C-alpha cells in the first residue's frame, strides 16, 4: 500500500535541505528511505527513527533534476514524494 497523504515535503523545489512532515507516522517508528533519480537510479539510501513530526535531508550534493523519495516502515507501509532539486 502506498500512502501519500500521511507525509508532505517542503520546500519544493529545493536547493539543499528537504524537510518532510510525518504526522501520520508513529513516533519512534523506523523508516527506511531511498532517493531515486527520474531514471530510477538509486542516489541515496538509509534509515532514521521518527522522533519529531519532521525530518530533514541534505540533498545539496544531488544533481539538478527530479527525484522520488520512497519511505518504508518495518510493516511494509510505503510513502512516496516527488521532488525537484534546483
């Protein structure tokens, strides 16, 4: 299942710091993340534990373009965010 309404991202477009809002995600939940380029190449991945309602990523090293951020929790629930890097 893909859940889009549970997360939001800003600013879009962005130059360096992308912040995601996670009001629909439980506190202390571990989320795995993957950033994919528009050509489906994996650019960056990792995981974090939700401790606040927001989480920030430094994407300043990304090339200018369109990316997909995919977040997955341990239960397999998936969130997707399309973003533009200037």
